[in-house]
C-alpha cells in the first residue's frame, strides 16, 4: 500500500518536473543574454586594457606614445618576442597549413590569405598586406620575418597586421613553421 502511494508520488513528481522542464529551459535562455557583456561593455573593457602603445596607435593625431621615439617603440616591441627552442625556421609543410591550407581553400589558424596573397594557386587572397609570393627570394632575414609575425609592431609600429605571438594566436613554434613556409625554396610561395 505504502509502496504504491510512494510510486504514485514519484511518477506524479516526475510529471510535474517533466512539464516544468521546457519552461525552465526557456527561462534559462531568456536569462543568458543578460549575463553576457554587451558589445559596448566589451569594447570599453578592451579599451581599459589597452597599453600606452595601443592607445597611441588608436589615436590618429598621435600614433607614437608621448616621450617615446619610433626607435624606442620598436625596441619595446622587440622585447615582447619569445623564441622557440628549435630556432626561428621550422617545418614549412606545417607552416603551409597554418598560413592557409590549400586543401581548405587557404583557411588556417593564421588566416594569412585574408590579407596577403602567397601560394599562386590560392586565388582567393586579400590585398590589405603586400603579396608574399616569392618572399624567400626577397633577401629578408628569417629572424626578422619571425619577429614581424610575432609582433609586427617591432618592424612597423601600429601596423594593421595582427600581433600573432603577442596575442597568443600562434605559438612560437607555429610562427617558426610559417617562417619556414615563407623562406624555404621548396615552398610553393617560392616556386
Ligand atoms: C589584418 C590583415 C593582415 C593579416 C591577417 C596578416 N597580415 Fe601580414 N601584413 C599586413 C600588412 C598591412 C602589412 C604591411 C605593414 C607591415 O609591414 O606590417 C603586412 C606585412 C607582412 C609581412 C612583410 C611583407 C614585406 O613585404 O615586407 C609579412 C612577412 C607578413 N605580413 C606575413 C604575414 C603572415 C605570415 C600572416 C599570417 C600568420 C599575416 N601576415 C597576416 C596585414 C596582415
């Protein structure tokens, strides 16, 4: 007798919970956007985190932080760069995938084709940055190539190119692979 009553209770409760479940899910959904930062809040948070270099680069009238020469700016940026244990030139085949995988239409972690052309077989490429086709024949020093991918502001203060190493988009090893892709004579960039 008791057992039947208990089972009935559990089933009844289960039905209530089941009936309420969709409602509470909908409530959760309604709450979610309120917890998320608004676009403006995100923008303000990012601004608050800006260092003096970013602030200067965002200010058209100033560009270089007060009291800092362009040479000092570059020196300060060079000081942010970390190097991989295996040296600045890695494996160009790994670098190709990171730069933009030809098998994925040029997409990759670095998404370099968004702004640069490179391997001539990838025709969907951007022109915000200069073409990198034949880059290995340009006489550029691979160490400088590494540095300008890790922190482009070490060469070109306030450049529009992402600071891939500074922001942790690419690891030092990955940047070394991309450096190899740009410099290796067997890379399709240099064929
Ligand atoms: C948002 C656009 C953008 C992205 C993405 C981008 N770059 Fe750039 N890049 C530029 C611009 C603009 C320049 C020229 C200004 C400068 O030197 O920083 C440049 C310059 C360069 C140069 C120097 C070229 C020269 O002729 O001296 C190299 C090398 C380079 N980028 C490599 C890369 C690699 C590798 C990636 C991907 C990991 C990449 N870039 C992603 C915009 C971009």
